[in-house]
C-alpha cells in the first residue's frame, strides 16, 4: 500500500500569512494527488485534483504543486474561512490512501 | 448544481447489517468511479471501497474486505454499500466521494 505523510501535523498562522503544507507518497504516484479541506462537523471539500488543478469555485489563493512523491498545497494569503484541517489523498493505486491531515489554526 | 446525498445510516448491533445508498445528480454519474470514505469520531479520513464507472471493478480496504460489498445502479444514479458483520470499529460517518465532490455523509453507529 502507498503511505501518505503530511507535514506539519498542525500549524498556527495569522490572516494574511502564506501557508504551505507538504504531502509525501511512499512511492511515485505521478500527479494523482488531491487535496481536501474539512471544517469541524462538515464534509470534506475538494480543493485540488491532479496535483495542481483547482476545483471549480475554489479561490485562486489555493494552489497545488508537485509530482512523483512530493507535493505541496499553498494558501497565498490566509483568510478567516481557511482555518480548517487539510488532507491529501493519492488516487494512483488501490487501496486509495489519505494523509493524516494538517490542522491550520489561529495564531 | 452537483448534489451527492447519502442515506441509510443507523444504530445497529455488533454483528448486524446495513445498506447505505448514495444518489448523485447534476453530473454524469455513470462516467465517474466513486468511493466510500469513512471518518470515525475524532479521527482522520479512511478510504473504504471504490467501484469503477461501469461497476465491473471493485476495490476494498483490508479492514472491510469480505464484510462490505459496493455496487452501483447507473440507471438511477445510485451507489450502494452493503455492510455486514458490523463491528464497533465500523462506527463512523460514511461519505460517498470522488476527487471532485463529496456528499454530506451518513452516520453509522455500531453498539449494543
């Protein structure tokens, strides 16, 4: 199975900060990587697919990069509604696997 | 507008069975591979099962293999998850999901 790791596991940031979360796959997954945002008590929301393609309706301050084993999600200027937990997921190979999540909270 | 709506979650005793359903609208349901993903209370996301767009291929996490069965009926835009021999550790919110969109989830509680 492909293991997904994320760093950091949590971070504290302020509105306006640039935030980067990294995700690493235990083996190459090409660009079959998605990012999701989840707020407490809510379903996950798709942000990025194919490593760098922005989901329709997602603000352009979100961007994704990477291929192979190393990926990143960047929020260029953190907004109040962005405080949440972020998950990466590989969909290159079954079983599909998620990273453990990165919680972004208020500094 | 894309909508994905799960149903069927309930309180069930250990060893019991349940069938979850997921109805999709606003997109071409029959062209998408779809997964079930679950989230236990206070935990992260766990992929459970997936099915190809035509239903010919199915995939399962080791934790549910032999107990859960995924299926779909593209004529009515519906995905199913048949769950049997349920255990306490199956307690979770179950989501129907693709990389593009997710449902709101349905709650399964396994307890005596």
